[in-house]
C-alpha cells in the first residue's frame, strides 16, 4: 500500500529536523532523484533574538534571510515574511521536474497563506511528494491543508521508508 505523498517529520526540534532533511536530500540525489525545495539553516540564537536563519534553495543554493532587525509595526515577530515568500516563489518553477519536494517548515507565515504556502499548494496540485515539518501551534491550519499527511518520527530510516513507499512500482 502506498503511503501518503505528504510526510511531516514530528517529534524533534527544528535543527534536528533540518539536518535529517539535508541528509535525506543528499541520499536521494545520490540515488538519482531530482529534489527541490528549501532547507532552513539556523544561525546561533542571540540573546533577545529568535533563531531565524536562512532558507536555502536546494536547486540554486540561493539563501533567503528570514530575520528582520526591526519587526513590522503590526507585530513583535522578527520573521521577514517578504523574504520567506520570495524563497517559496523561487522553487515554483522547479517543482514540475522534482521527484520529491522538501519544504523546511509549515509555520506562522504559511498558516496565514504566505511564505512557502504557494510552493506547498503547487507541489500538491502537481501530485508531487512533499516532506516537511509543522510548527505545533499551526497544526490546525496544516490539517486543513493536508488532512491526509503522514506523520513520521525523526529518523533517517523512517524518512527512507516513506520515500520508498511513495516510489512508483518498479522504480
């Protein structure tokens, strides 16, 4: 039986999940798969500052900084929604050729329909397998977007098992 084409790694912190995703990308590419999407590279947490780092496009290697020194007037959050949205837009043309789409995280800006959300939508509309993580406080919005997503534990073995379960028969 084929697993859900959408997988969510749950049960680990963001840095651990991003490392698992990067390792999976490296292995999948070694296996000849075409991968696109975004991985989050975190910088060190500085006192009084969130740990937003950079979103790295897996195809072009372009980095999109996610941290604003001054938050917008309407919020105290320092995440750069415009940059995250540009990151998502940068993968849209890559999705059609991808075997698997890696999108670092479904979080605050995606829950509001911005950031990487359009990349999630495009990959789903094209029937591409997606692997991601979800910020727990945005679980409700995620469930509305992908109620059929499969939760997998944070291990390379579970990620590998998911990827094998979605592979086309005979591949």
